[in-house]
C-alpha cells in the first residue's frame, strides 16, 4: 500500500481517535456533575441517561465503573495539580524564592482538602476502595515525592505513608462534617459530657469541637513535617 492510499486511512483513524477522546471527556464531565449533585452511588445507567445515550454506548468508552472511577480520579488529580502549580507560582512571586518543603506540602494538602470539601460526592466516589483509588493515591504519592528535600531517604516510602495518613485523616474529618446533628444526638452528647469526668483527657478530647479546614491543614502539615525531620 503506497502513501497515497494510506493517508486517507490514517486521517480517518486520527479523526476517530479524536472523537473517542472528546466523547470520553464529555462522559467524564457528565459523571462528575451527576455525582456532585446526587452523590457517589450513581450507576452507569444514570450516567448514560444524563448523557442522553444508552448504557451500551457508555461501555464503549469505559469497560466498567472501576475504569470510569480511575479516569475520574486522573481528572481530579489533574485539576489538583493545576491548582497546586498556580499556588506555587503565587507563593514564589510573593516570597521571591524557592518554596520550602513544608510550604509545598501545605499547598498540596490544602488543594486536596479544598477539592474534597468542594464536592463531597465526587470525593466519596473516588476514595472508595478500588483500583481507581489505588491509582489515585499512587499518583498523588509520586507528586508528593517531588516536593521532598533531596536528602530525605526513601522519598517514595515517606510519600506513600504520608498520603495514606492524609487520606484517612481527611476521610474522618469529612465524615464528621457530613453527619448532621439531630436533637437526639445533641441530647445524648450533652448527657455524656455532663456525666464525664472533666479531669479525664479522653473525655476532654470527646468534647473538642470539629476542626475547621484551615486547622485541619495546619495540623496535618505540622505532624508530617515533624516526622519528616525526625
């Protein structure tokens, strides 16, 4: 087959590949908005209906929900990465120097917390136990490792450990904020606090009000940096 006959075939293939990628992007956008509005339990049927197509068409672009979850995780990570780079550029412009490791890590954690807080449904969808979650956390860990000082031993080990720590801490924090207080739970809590021994540190901890997002980020960075330089 000569170049004259090959070119049209290559052109059609390129157009199809471009169309396929555009369609995948559209479906991811629909899925993100649907999960944001309805929560993490949306089905492939829901996504297909919101896209104005059939489930079989959705499966042409994503083999299953796990693959969709992985793709959505990559999209979220890309958004976080872009936000982080913007913050790094602003930080560098403000301080007029290369940001320190703790400043970079602070920006990374803040971006993660803000992403979770902005769309709890998408956050819950992405962080369910799955291959998609593993891919997401591994990607974030590789990104975190780039912020560490060169003298830190085994940076990938530290990065994976710190990402797991932050993910679980944010998950607990999100759960605390997602759980609405009812008159019954408030009455139970008041009764528990009234009968608790005020000299018991454990009881004092139970009376602590939930952290704000800024407090959460500050505490996480402090705990991680203490471990980094131990």
